[in-house]
C-alpha cells in the first residue's frame, strides 16, 4: 500500500456538493492499494500513520504523533498512487488493485487506526471527490508498506 500523508490544519471531502468527511488538525492520508497488498499491509500502514512523529513538541521538534493527541486522521482512497507514467503520456494503472480488493483494505486502514484510539473519518470509496486541505508546514510524506521508498 502507498500513502501520501499531509499534516493539515484542516481538511474536508465533498461528494456531490455534500461534505462527507472533515477534520481540523491532524493528518490527511491518500491511500492506494496495489495487487500484492494484504491485510498485514493495511495494519502496518495504519500503525505507521498513527505513530508518525511529525507534530511539533514544546521545543519545536517533530516529536509528537496522532497517538499523542495531535489530531484526527482523514483517509481518502486514491488508486492513482499506483500510476506508472514512465512511458508515453498516459499513465497506466495496471499496478492498482481492483475495487473489490482495494475497498476492504482501505477500510482496514481506517479500522486499524481507530483501534489505536485515533478518531478516523474517510472519503467515499470510488466516488469523484473534491478534497480541500490546508497543509500545515508544509509537511508531506510518502509511505509504502513494502518499503519501496
């Protein structure tokens, strides 16, 4: 699984003019699922997200995480994280998992993060979403459950 994680002051997801998810301070995690991803990848990614020490402590160092009460987690599915644009002009999405495989794993990320005690909200899987965010820092990280980067 892959994730683009942004530390945010606020973020929200709108589908068909309806706000379906919103957070204040916390993390926005765009999550993509690949063909080889399994339950263990979802749990590993969730644990990484809630434990990431990317919030500042009293000395201004990135030393605090969501588990330290630094905010909420917004999980948004994004199959395009598995796009391959190395050839030509049109990206290939063949490395992305099919929806029947991806949906339960994205839901598992949210479930596993909730089990850690973090408030989690999600976008709407498969929907055309408008995602608005205010990146705090800016802080943006790339995560991969296979440790590709």
